[in-house]
């Protein structure tokens, strides 16, 4: 009899343990389902209201909009931007000409000789290689301005030879820079000059930069880089026009 009671008690305990395990499993499954249906904490829905499709859109447009969005609700392809004058139309840039000048400056510094914090440097515009080296464009001018900034960051003394000895006050503004050589000083302590050439290349503009000794004409630093066309085309003239614009080596004209 005692053995019988012990066996019955053992069976009851095993059954209770099994039922308890089932209840634990069911509760765990319920928690997993609740977790999967409940939104995650600290997750912000960044889907903008203006990205939502209109009510009168067709199902095809809705499916296309969903395909263009990534997992975070952002549009896969950025929107197109254009200026008021229509001179610029394209996608927002992630890099500009200053970023490429920064990389070229690092190349110049890495192989530079004789130039230090006590040798003044002048920076000229970059010339078009297939001309008489007396012509430039907006890219050549902006690259010179960017190189002045980058060289100064490396504590190299840069002399702006276009600065006059006075401030000209006009109706258009107050200026100290000039392109009239009669207003500029003819003797400046420039020992080295940073200059370069540009060549239109398939897919971009090939830029050759170098630092020369004013007296020796020796090359003491050099760098080379291909600037993509979409970065060059992002430079807009002050009049808002796009004269002589090239795209992948082909001159574009509006009919």
C-alpha cells in the first residue's frame, strides 16, 4: 500500500510539473507575440507627413513610393533641387570642391620640400591646360580660394597679392581686393607660389597642382586629382547662368 501511495504521489507531482511547464511556455509565447506586435522602445518614426501618398493616388503609385523608401521611412533617392533662375537642378551634394582641395593639400604637404612656416606663399588661379595658360574659369578661381584656406590651416604663411592698401567704399559694397594691377603692390615677399592646370577629362576635370620656387622655378610639391563633373557643375556663376557647360565631355545647349 505504501508503495502504491508513493507511486500515485509521484505521478501527481509529475503531472503538476508538466502542467506548470505548459503554462510557463504559453506565457512565454504570449510575451513573444506581445513583443513582436508592440513597437520597440526608443524608436522614432521619421516618416514625414508630406511623404504619405495622397488619397487619390493609385495603388501603383503607392507601391512605387513604398519601394523608394528604406527601412527607416526615408526616401531612397533624394529629391531634386533647382534654383529660382533654373541654373541649377540636381540632387544635393555630399561633397563639394573644397573637399577635393583638402585632399590635394594633404598630398602637397606629404611631398613638400623647403616650404615651411617662414616661407611666404602666393596662390594663383588654375589655368586651362589646352589654352595659352592665360585663361581660367570659375573652377580655377574657386580652387585658388580654397587652397588659400587649406594652406593657412597648415600654418603656412599665405600672401594675398590681390589686397590693396586701402578700402574702397562703393554703392555695391566695401572692398579691399582688386584685379587692377595698377592698384596692387609690385614688391611682395613671396618665395613660393601654388599654381596648377586643369584638363577636361571623361567623367570630370583632371587638376594638377604644384608649388614652385619664385626664383628657381623648381617644383617643391605636387598633387593630382580628378574632380567629378557633378561637383564642377555645382559651381554657379554669379549671374546664375551656365555658359559653356559640359556634361561628360559633351557641350549642352538648350534648343
